[in-house]
C-alpha cells in the first residue's frame, strides 16, 4: 500500500445481509411447508430442543438422555448452526418462528412433522 492510498481503498467490501438459510438448513426432501428451511430432527435432537426451550440445564439434559454434557453441547451447537442461531435463546426463538415448536402450549413441543422417522420402523423382515 502506498502512502497516498485513501481510506476507500483499504476498506473491506461489505456483503449484503443474508436473507436465505444456509444450504445445510434446507429440507432433506418433502419438509413441512411452514418451515421450508428446516430439516427434520432426530428423536434425540427433538428432546434436546424441547429441553432447551423450557430452560433445562445441560447437566440435567445429559442425565435424562444418558448422554455426556459434551454430547449435549455438541448437538446444541449443530442445531444452532442448522438454525443459524447465535445462542440458545436465539435457537428457541428461531424454532418458534419457523413453526417447529408448538404455539400456545407449555411445555413447547416439536411438532410431529419435524421428527425424522426412525430407521427400521415399519419395515418387514423377510
């Protein structure tokens, strides 16, 4: 950079705000119409999200789900990335705004259409 460089030359390019969900937040196929940017959640993720929504601590979630605290934090981190949320409060808020969590009921529950079907259930073995 030369001494005659202006402040205009050294400013980083500004990016427009992101209005669309990230590619990994798109539905895996046939997702509910109300939340076009949300993949279905596993049964464990559903229990964790519902626990976070009611304010359950990481230690209590870990004990009730027979997972480690680090495992709970890892899964919460994955959901925060998937929902593009900066923290737990934003995760719950985002889930409500996308229609993933029930409205008007306490405790909030993940609606059944967002639950990923269990593998092996409903299959017949020859």
